[in-house]
C-alpha cells in the first residue's frame, strides 16, 4: 500500500526507502566513477605507456559503458516483472563482486571484462531506486525526494577520490567499494516494495516489463528517445570534459599536470549540490521542463568556458569542472522525468534503461572525439561532440510532455 498521508514531509523524505536508495546510489557512484579516477595510475601500474593509457583506458571505459547498456535493459525488465527490490539486491551483489575482482587484476583484458560485469551491475541501482522513491512518495514531494537520493549519492565520487588519496592504492579503493556494497545489502533487508507495483504484481492480464513495447508505439518511442537526449550533456561533461581533462589542460598550456580523477571529483561535488538544488528549483517553478532547461543553458555556458575560456591554471580548470558539475545537476530530475513519463507496468524498464542508454552514448562520444582529434585538435573535437549533445537535449526538453504533479498510478496500454 502507499504511505499514509498523515506522515509529515520530513517523515516522507527521510523514510527507509529514500534513505536506503540514497545510500545505494552513493555506493553505485563510488564504483561507477572509480575507474575514471584510477584510470591513469592503475594502467601505468600494469605497465602501460602514456600513449597506451589513453587508448586502452578509453577501451576499458567503453566496456564498462557497454555493460551499463546491457544491464539497464536486464534490470529494467526485471524491475517491472519481479519488483523494484529484486533489482536493488541483484545489481549491488553483481557490481560488488566485480569491483573486488578489479582489485586483483594483473592484465588489461581481465580489467576490461570485470569493468563490463561491474557495468551490468551498476546499471540497476539508480533507475530502480528513483522508481521506488517516485512511487512511495506523494506526488508533491517526488522531485525533492529524487534530488535527495541523487544529491547524497553523488558524494560517492568524492569519497572514491579521497579513498584513493588516503590509501595511495587503486587496488584498495576497489576493495573498499566492494565491501561497501555488501554492507548495503544488509540495509536493504528493511526496505518495502512499492505499493503501485504490488497492486499489479498478481494481475496476469497486465503486460509488465516489455522492453520492446517502448518501440512499438510512436508516442512512447518519442518520449523515450527524448528522455535519453535530455541526459546526454551530463555525460558529455563527465565522460569527455572531466575524464580527459589532462588532455585539455595540456592543450590549454596549463603548467601543472591536470589529474582526471581530481577533475571528476570536483565535477561531482558540483553535481551533488546541483542535484540537491534541482528538486527545489523544479518545485518552485512548478515545472520539470523549466528547471532542466535553465540548468541545460548553464551547462552550455560552462562547457564553452572550459574549452574556449583561456583557462590558464589548474585551479581555474577544477573550478570550472565544479561549476559544470552543478549545471548538470539536473541528472536526478532527468531520471525522474523518465520515470514519470511511463505507466507502472513499464516504469522501471524506462527509468532504468534511460540513464544507462545515456551512459552508453559515452561510447559514441569518446569514439567521435578520438576520431576528430587528429584533424580538429582536442578543443574543437570536444566542441563538435558537445554541440550534437546540446542540440538534441534542448529540442527534447522543449517538446517533451510536462510531468510535474502527474499522477503515476496508471498503466501503459
């Protein structure tokens, strides 16, 4: 059943499902971003040259992102067929084991396979958590609840960076991530299933978790593709600008060596703050679309400053990373929009696959960026990639249906 309406706002927002979803996303982000943080030191430790680190590092990142694509479909369908909680348990077990395995790798092929498996596991956490929170909270608190989950969760990237700095070992950082996952499994025992899902669970006449149903109806397909496009600039900032910050720093002539891990950490500090703010912005404007459009515009400005603002110091570059991170803090709002666009029988499938489809687009982004670098240099190559992302995102947020205060207790035909 849905939560009693007699609960206070505080009791709703800090209920067990919200708190555990936030902690789950914290561990998820820790593990998801850890490779980006330890990419350079871990691959150098495995004996790769500076040139090979860039090439092999991109390939391993793409393996992880490919795992996210496959895992998004797997966990999304399972979430609608078996329940939101089944995903929250299965996904974390998968990526926890894979991350512990990463701590023992001795060659890049094994590294890539384990990051692929980790990607499959990591794909289930956010979509299932946001779906559960969206369905157990009153509609007037959905945006704030999702922001709390993402805002708290995104600090996992900060903890990942300082874990590496504290232990001085990328292997220990992987062990810590795997251990945190198993601790989280114990906390998950106390979480209850969504009432909306329970209402249709035993109804055999309702088709649940049909991934291909997203493509058999023009209106559904349009909503689905637009949700994906809205999120693409977030991973342009994270997967291109921050991940390859060392290349941009070198091109800009910054004397101090830029650490991609540090750039990612600053980006996620801003992202966590932005995600916390985005729910309140949406609530104040009474609109998901307006909140996202404003933050998208800020993301565009930050990206232009990053590439063409003549940044001359490492501090300046890291500060722009943090501001860009704040601007892509509409991530939680974008996932919430994805959950709100679809009925209960397809909601987990959509909400889980959408963010992972966005993460999967990083494969195309990095490939295009790499292909364009020889002819355009790194700054203009990134600008072309970013330009494509922003055009698609602005078109989509301006034309997608508004979902603020939408009643979610309905089914897709």
